[in-house]
């Protein structure tokens, strides 16, 4: 099969097409003929040598989410059959014509997508972002109906997912983004307000609103601002710290504020979690989020698709941040 390998840590051009043996599923694994694969920030981090794959994952083929058709099943798989259309969360190996996934980490391609020429492209955009948002916003952040929710990076893959799911569950949704165009996209997806952080201080803009749950992928100088925005019993959830995991001395964190307002600071990473955890998460997502997709309350936003062989160009676009929504690699057989 053809695959995209990280030939050495570096810039996008280190992604090169290679020939590899088709993997064979064992135990609770399935083999997926990949029609589309999502491109995510962790793939960029891995390419640069900053995000090593966990034990057992493909050491040099990135890709954390795919959509396609099950080609073969391991001997212990009972919930899927050959020919089933699925999307799946992977620990790596998605940038290829075939990929192995845990059966419990697969979800059916939503029926609402069937018959659409882009059904697998749309489905490939879901696993990494939906798993991340559901666990962090709704499980760790415990977002409830009627609460105020803020997501930074509202036009990113995570952001467009968080806005729509939070809105579907009746939260009041706020976002930040880096341009008027991106802010409009967030508003069109259901955000009640979007702050262009290049022109306005989000803390000042939202101070009178008050926020119950914040999903932050920025960190750095956003941390004290986030904490000051939270209402009593508020929850700050980290999924990345693109501006750094430490706060500079000019605006230190006030731990007295945390105690007085009974704030919760939490966060998570997904890739290294145990298979059983991710299988349980997939089951809850199928029960809670898939009906939202079927009702059309949450629709994937695809920024651009690239042929598998143009993975380097896809990474360059990801790093430019000149996109709104998900970037997807497509195999020729689609």
C-alpha cells in the first residue's frame, strides 16, 4: 500500500510517500480501506519530533482519524462486518491506503452523510475532534444546558465542533478567532458572540458575560484572563498550550481567586489513553452525539481536501492557520 511517512523531524517536505505492507488486524482490531484521513495539529507536532507516538502505534506514519470501509476483521471482533462504512480514532497510521483500528474505537458513518459524494470526507473529520470535545467539554468540563461556554480558536477543527455541539446541548456559546472572516464563520455555526483577538481583548469583551466552561488550546498569557472570566464553580479545560504552559510574571495566576470562586482547572490528552477508555468514550459519543449529527444540528466544515500524496501541502496549510474547518487527505479510490 501507499502511505505517507515522516522521513525525519522537520518541515512539511519531510513527509514522503512510501510503499508499506498492508497491516493485518489481530484480536479486537479491524482493517480499514481508508478513503479519507483527517489532518490535525498533533500530526504537525509529531512531524516536528515533538509528539512521539505511544507504544504499538505506527512510528513514522501520522494520522489520528480516518473514514472508509472495513476490509478485514480480527478474530475477536463481533460488532463489525467486512464492508461496513466506518470512521475511526487511531493512535497513528492514518495517512495510508489501509489502517488498523481498534473495533471499539470505530463509529458508523452517520446515516445523514450516506449518499453524499463527500460522505467519507465528512466522516473523516469527526473522530479526533468529537472525541476531544465530548470528553473535555462535557465529561471533564461538565457543561450543562443554559451555561456560558467559551472556546478559543473557534474556526479550528476543535472549535467548529465545540461550537456546534455545545449549541445543540443548549449552551450559550462564545468564541475567539483571528479575523473578521473567521468570526463570521463562528457566528454562522451558532456562536452567540465571537471576539477577534487581534483587535479586541477577549477578557474585556466578555467580562460582563461571565463564563462557566472554557476550552483552551492556547495557554500562556490566556491563562490568568481565562480564570478571571470564570463564574463561581467555573471550569477551565486545557487541551493544548500553543503559547506555552507557563504564565509570565507580568500577569501571575491568582490562586486566591481560584479558591474564592471554587474554580476547577483540568485538561487531558487523548492519544495515550487506554483502549478501554476510548472504547467507552466512543460508545457514549454514539449515544449522545450521533443523534445530533443525524438531526443536522452539527455539520462538518471542510476547509480543503488534498490527495494523499500532497500531505506536505496539507501540513503547510495547517501551520499557516489560513483555513476554517478541517483539512482532509483523500485517497485516489474515492
